[in-house]
C-alpha cells in the first residue's frame, strides 16, 4: 500500500476518534478538540491527492477510498452537529437574549439545519451515483471550481460550528457560531448549485447509447 492510500486510511480511522471526542463531555473543550481532529482529517484530503498526483501514485484503491473517506467524514460531522441543535441557535442570542426568543430560534434552526443537511447528503448520493454511471461508460468527469468552493465552505462551516460549541455561552462564542452559520448556509447554496451544474455540464452521461 502506497503513502497516499495510507494517509486516506488514516483519515478514515480519525472518524471514530472524532465521534468519540465529540460526545466525551468529560474532556474539557471536547468540541474544540473534535474541531481540530476534523480539520486535520480534512487537510489529509488535499495531502494524499497532491502526493498521489505529483508522484504518480494514483491507484484504483485510492480512487475508491478517497471519495468514501471524504463523504463519510463530512456526513458524520453534519449528523453529529444535528444532535446538538444549540450550536445552530446560539448565535441568535446576539440579537435577542430572552429565553423565549432563543427557544423559538432553536426550534426554527432545528428544522432549517435538518433540511439543509438532508439536501447536502442527498446531493452527495446523487453525484456519487452519477459518477458510477460515468465510470461504467468510461466517461472522465473533471472536478470543477463550484465543487471545490462547496467543499471549502463545508469544511469551514463544520470546523467553526464545532469550535463555537465549546464557548457558545459567551459573546465571542456566539459570534464564532454566527460565522459558522453563514458558511453553513453558503455551503448549502453551493451544494445545490454545484450539484445542478455538475449534472447539467455532464448530461451526456445519462444519454442512452446509440
């Protein structure tokens, strides 16, 4: 097994560690630590790809593992965040700190964040299926800028929201959480946009063979 594949496997192994630390409340700053683990795992994505391309170490195993590792990491992170809805509602305390307003914001964000995450996961499943069809037809689909913007916004949103959870009862934490929310909505927007663009630009994949 070459170095890029080992790095990809390391990313996969970091996912259960990420989950355990997120839920291990006995650890001071566990959300901040989980954010660091997530960032390190996300950075390995760029690292293994760069090494594989620069050293001509691209393998079928790498092509299989890399996208799975990325999607499982991001999907896991979003699902974990949904189990702690206060992360999405805490920033609203900056505008109205009354208990009723916070409660209403939490209810609204519980629904909104759930819908956004469902859209994000649905897009990934649709694109994955699309790529499988393209691979069967031996059609090469290049990555585009919108997809990279989407991925960047996702990673920033997750990392910032995770970090804000460690001190969301403070003004600084709420400001950080607000930044995370902005990137969360941005990544949802670019997820939809990039998904539509991806399929429209490569619609020949779905055409029946003559």
